[in-house]
């Protein structure tokens, strides 16, 4: 579960970078 949360955080960070 913790690994999934880490991947989700990475995904959100990537999307944020893409939007900026």
C-alpha cells in the first residue's frame, strides 16, 4: 500500500510539472 501511495505522489508531481 505504501508503495502505491509513493507512485501516486510521483504521478501527481509529474502532472503538476506538466501543467506548469
